[in-house]
C-alpha cells in the first residue's frame, strides 16, 4: 500500500503540516509505504486549458508535474492538506489540482461509461484548517478535494476539518486533531474510508 501525503500549505511546519506528519507516521506504522509531495517546493504552472490532454490523457506542459503524475497514479491512498486561503486551497496546491485535469482526461479515455461509475484507483482524504469558525468555511475546499480525487479515480474517504487555528503553533492546543489525524492515517494504510470530523 502506497500512501501519498500531498502537503498543500506554503508554511513549513504549520498546522496542516503537523497533522499530515502525524497521519503519515500512523500509515507507516501500519506498514504502508509513505510518499510525500510538498506543493511549496515544486514548480508547477497552472493549467493552460489547451485541450491537449483531452486527446492523449497527457499534459503538454513539461514542468515538475512530469514527476508528480506517476506518484499520483501509483498511490493507493492520497491525503491532501489544505489550509483555507480565501475559502479555497492555496494557489501552490491548486495548481497541482488543476493539472490533474490530465488525469481526468485519461480516466475518460480509458474507461467505458459503466466503468466511470466506479472508482478503481484508491481513496483520498482531506485535512483542512482555517482561522475562523464560519459555517461555510470548508465548503469550497471540500468540493475541490472531492473532485480532485474524482479526477484521480479515487473514492472520497473523509475529512478532518479544524477551525480556529491561525498561528503555526495553534494546532498544538488541539490534541483531538492529532488523534484524529493518526486514525485517518491508519485507515488510509488499510484503504478504508474514514469519517467527516469538524473540530
Ligand atoms: C492568504 C491567506 C488567506 C487566508 N484565508 C482564510 C480564510 O478565508 N478563512 C479563514 O478562516 N482563514 C484564512 N486564513 C488562515 C489559515 O487558513 C490558517 O491560518 C491555517 O490554519 C493555516 O494553516 P497552515 O499553518 O497549515 O498553513 C488565511 C491565511 C492566509 C495566509
């Protein structure tokens, strides 16, 4: 089992980084092979909407996504983290998500209409944090994550959403969040859906 952690925050060691570290430690201790991609470290341009991938399933742009596509493809579980930035994932990870349009195109090209009704490439989970506590805080992020996993041919496996954390160290005041991340990581290693938890 390969569990991929896609670190979406530009802030090193921040709230979502800490939660994902914990989740992946748990995945590793369950025997999974853990891989990590830090969106802040890679150079990924936005989708050009050129339609090239519609024909081939392959993106025409040759940047760091060339190495990222195979990792997305081989992972059987993906844990995406996304601090809320203006109600959306940060631009760095959104670029990777937008470029997964090529995965979506590949899925359309390789599956029949009936096969498209099922997800056969694993399971994806979301960890998101935000500073405020509004009812709609995670609405957009959750949809983005769900359809990212859809493009990857993955089921949506659940989400850990933590409100009221702003400073890098704020998450350390919420031990339940770490316990939840640990459990999510264990479930990911077992390929099992987790749950939706809002803290
Ligand atoms: C550019 C920017 C935009 C943000 N927008 C929001 C927002 O719309 N709503 C909110 O509650 N928090 C917002 N935040 C706060 C972050 O979501 C919050 O601090 C989060 O816990 C950071 O996670 P990290 O430490 O993993 O980066 C924003 C922060 C930044 C830097």
